[in-house]
C-alpha cells in the first residue's frame, strides 16, 4: 500500500519501531493516524523463531485532503410544456344552494407546560488512590498469591520435571536444585527458586537476563498448564539474579545521590518488573527521594524524584 492512499503497512523490530517508521513515511504525527497491529512480532526463544512486528497506519479523515468536486454540468433549458386544451364544460342544471349556518368557534384550552425537571448532577467519581512504589510493583512481582507448603512442593516437582525435559531437548547438561526464598520484605510471601548449575550456561541468561526471563515465563506457562492453576516460581542460573540484584541496588543508590546533587529527577533505563521492584525496595527508606514507575509495556521504567 502507498502513502498516497492514506494507508500503509510497515514492519519493524517491534510495534513501536514499526509505528515510528510508518509515521516517518507518512510525514504526520501519531495523533493524525489510526494504528492497527497486524502482528506483534516475536523475539523467539534463544534466537529462534524471531519475526518482525507488522502494523497498518491509516490517516484520519481530517488529515486526508478532500478531492475537489467536479463542476456540475449546466442543465439544458426545459422546453415549455404545452397546456392541454381545456374540454368544453357541459352546463349542468343549476340547483338552489342550501344556506349553511357556521358553527360557533370552540374555546381553545391552553394546557400548562410540564415543569422543567433538572437532571440530577452526575455522581462524583472517587479519586484513584495513589499507590506507593512497593504496591505499584507488587502485582508484577512473583509470589502474588499465598501458597500452602503442599502446593509449593507440588509446584516444585512439576517445575523440575519441565526443566529436565527442556534441558534435554536443548542438549544442555545442568543440575537442578530447588530452594525456598526468604519471606518478602513487604508481603511476607515465599516462592520456589529453581536453580540451574553447570558449565557454559550463559546461553540461558542472555543480554541483561532477557533469555532467562523469557524461559522463566515459558516454563511457568507449561507448569501452570499441568497444575491447572497459576505458579510463581523463580528461575536462576548460577546465582545471576543475586548478582544482578546487588548491582541494581548499587545503581539505585548512585542515581539517588545524583538526583539530590543536581536537584532534579533522574529516569532509569527500561527494566523488567522484577528489576524495577529491586530499585523501589533499595530506595524505599532513602532520605530525600522517592520512586515511581512510568511508561507502558517494555518501555516501563523507574523515576527517582525529590521529596
């Protein structure tokens, strides 16, 4: 499709990249188009099965210049109609007219208009409560449902079975251990931690843990399908998540000092829900600053603001 028709289809690494590419081709802003996502694309698993996102952009009616109407053809003057010849009237015998006495006019009664009823004012909606940073990420953090010890053990058994099958298909040699996390600082909940140990397991981690997060998501779905309920275990490879958590805590404190020194907020790079929660928890009691999450989807990030 061409831009001249006011509708194009473009591809990109993700939906946002495809939209930006299409807006550049049309030369308009985002408010002047309607966006239809034809394919959200996929990053694949371990680099396999990747495909680009496809979107369709259509100019809104106000943005498409209307075509000038073709000039109307002048109408040819109509020929004057020839009046038909009147037929000669046949005289009828004249009858004497009977006089008609007009009836007296009836008085018109005016119906009073019904009183105007003012509609009741719409009920005021209660303001949306502002959640603290911990609550903002609590729904995204693992362990959002309370589990019994029996359910947690059943979940661990299924998760280990799923990972053993997956590692066998990937031809990766690794040992699997199961541990239970410490109670969460905010919710007090505990979750299973599936720990993988072995040599050359960096392929399971990927850049900034993206592969590890993807495989955790997939194995959670597979385990939940078997158990017919939601599961919340966390997958770690050679202690990567602990090292990443410590690095993020140091980053949070360094950026908090930067915000206080410059006297203005600092916005961090986009992070996963679990990583954003580490930042919130690290600065929960930091004097002079507070945190909030902003953005949507993969672009969601943490802002460090001054109190």
